[in-house]
C-alpha cells in the first residue's frame, strides 16, 4: 500500500475520501433504520391503543344494552319510554339496527304488545340515522392565522386534512369531521401520538353552531 501511495500520491486521498463516504453512508443508513424502527414502534403502539379502545367501547355498549333492552321490552310503558330515551342518547347512529334486532327476536305476542312503542321508535331511529352528525378533533389554538398555519402543516405532515375555525378570537386547527363521537375518539388516539398530545374531541354542531365561511377558515359566530 505504501509503494502504491508513492506511485500515485492521489491514491491515498481518494482512498481516505471513499472511507469517509462509506462512513457517512453507514451513519445515514443507521439513522434511516432507526427512524423506521421508531415509526414502526409508534404505529404498533397506536394500533394497540386503538384495539384496546375498541374492546373497552364494545364492553361499555354491551353493559348499557343489558340495561336498556329489558326496559324496551317491558310491559311498563314508562320503562319503555326511559329505555327509548336512553337508546337514542347513547346509540343515536345505531338505534335503528338495535331496534330491528329486538323486533325480530320478539314473539308475535310481544311484538303486538309493543307495536305502539316500537314502530314510532323505528321511524324516529331511521330519521336520526339519516341525519349526519359531525364530530371534530381540536388540535390547537393560535391568536394569529400565520401561527395557526404551523399547526395545519404539522397535521398535514402527519397525513390528515386539517381545517381552521375562528372561535372566540382563536384560530383552532381541527381534524375531521367524523360521523360519530366514537370514530372521532378512536382517531384522536393516533392524533395525540403524532400531532399533539392535548388534542380533544367536540361536537361540531354545538361547538360552532353558527358558521360563516371565510377565506381559508370558518368563523364561529357568537
């Protein structure tokens, strides 16, 4: 190697440069691999938390249905009304399917006895199901629209399609809308892990009741 270096003085410089390049490529590769591992780990953590959320939500729904269904098929008219009210509050989007399942499981005698309650309830549930509710995730709030653009960029980089709302003097960066609160809460698990840990879910219709479209944002009138 010494003889080769004497014959070609540039050889050592080139060799050193190649070693440096190889080292840099190696560091870059390790950095890339580390980033991939971190990204994969985060995805797995989000998937685990969402699966946990799904199980807990299903358990809550089952526990609530255990209380509601006996009221719906009760001979006491007041109990039926309480059951119907609770059903529409807790299961607005799926009330129709639940009532149809109950109706199909009843005997002819039970169905005839509950006809006056179940049929109007089915019609009401169908109307509710046709109405699109809207839930959104509020990611952050800024006093200026320029500062809010940083929040929008962060949400966009995470793969979401954010929107801005001006509410009470603050530009709120939001993600959504979602048809149900459950959908929004489930997505918020990922949003908290990738965008902002303090993000929260609100009902758009009550949170921003009177909306006015502006250039680049929606204003919530007081």
